[in-house]
């Protein structure tokens, strides 16, 4: 499937052997430069069979996959919280920059206003929405968490950096309160967006 002595797909051969859809999927697969030798590798369970679980384990434990997909942080500070799974999953999504904020949607080509859904003044990314928007700041002040947030808030810090730093400064009840407020701010933002949509239709 590769051109001889190279690390490039043999497009002519692939298109000859496979249907168009399959060919496109193969040709769009990334070839990692860190992997120099191509070989088939199967990791087996104790019963001698190959499974999705054993394949997952081999990917997670593979150095190249770790370098490409893992983000070095203290993720257990999220997963160990005594909170509903949906709240912990939400914090994980914030830290992985997976939330569909308006700026993120804009970067993906979605034609939509980029201004914050709450204050409608500044561009809406996660850092602004949770730590810079005036309405969010009021929530943190009322919860008596704003002073600590100000201490770790730096212009160069990402939203994830701030969250992990705050978890280091907060005790466990504060971590839980912080996480629930963060999740509530997002729910409030989504409700506001939905109400604006229904009002204009």
C-alpha cells in the first residue's frame, strides 16, 4: 500500500483495489513520522483472542499514540471529584477545548456571531465565558471564589491551565463548588442561546 522505499500511500494501487469511499479513508489516514517500520501487531487477551479491549490497551500504551493524543495534566483531579459523571465529563471537555463556544465554532467554519452569548460584547471563547465575562465574575464573587481565581488568572494562561491551577489552590469542597458553578454557567449560556433562537423564529 506504500510506494517502494517511501512512507507515502500508493494512491494508484489503493484506488485500484478499493472502492472510492474506502480509498479516500485510507489516503486521508495520517502517517506518523515517528513510526519508521510498518508491521502488523495484534495484542491478545489471556484466552488468545484479539478484542477491541486489547487493541485499545495497545494503542494507549504505544509511545507514538501517547505523544499524539495524550495531554500531560493531572486528570485525576477531575475524575476523583465526588460529582455526577456529567459534571466531570463537562470539566474534561472544557480542559480539552471541546466546548462549542462561538469562537470555536467560527474556527470550524460555522457562520455565526462570535460575540459572547451572555454579555454580547467580547468574543466568546471558554476563558472569556467562564473567567472574564462580567456575569460569570459576579457568580464567582458571590461564591467567594473570585479572589483565588484572580490570583491564578494570567493573560497567557489557557482555560485548562487556570482550571488545573485552581484545583491545586482549592480544597475539596471548593473544587466541587467551582465545578458545579462552571457547569451551571455553561447551562445558563446554552439556555440564553436557545431563548434567543426561539424568539427570532
